[in-house]
């Protein structure tokens, strides 16, 4: 198990692997996509939401997951309204 630095925080690979496992459990098996709610992931793991997000950043940086922003389908909503889709690689 390694550690890595995000900003001034030191993070352990242990939580990154736990977060990755939960994301993989919730992904669509055909598309490998999911639309996570970080508070739900945090509750499942017994971690804080900020710890989950920190470890998701590590997974993104290491290339194990990809994040894409999809704009809202409703044309009446501003362009910045939408949701994030995570792809487990």
C-alpha cells in the first residue's frame, strides 16, 4: 500500500482501493458508467465524503476512472446544470 499527496493532504491507497471497489459494484456492466452520489459511497464505506472525494481524485489522476460532465437534457436549464458520469476503466 502506498501513499500519495494531493495538495497538502497525504492519502493512503487503502481507501482508494475501497472507493474503487464500491464504484465498480455500482457501475453499469455494459457501459462501465455510473452516476455516483459521494455521500452514498461515503456512507457505504463508513468514510467521510471529503475522504471519498480525495480518493476519487487519486483514481482520476492514476487513470483508473474517468469523469465526464454531461449537460442537462432540459434546454431550459443553464448549460452548467447537469451531472457527472464516472467511467470505471
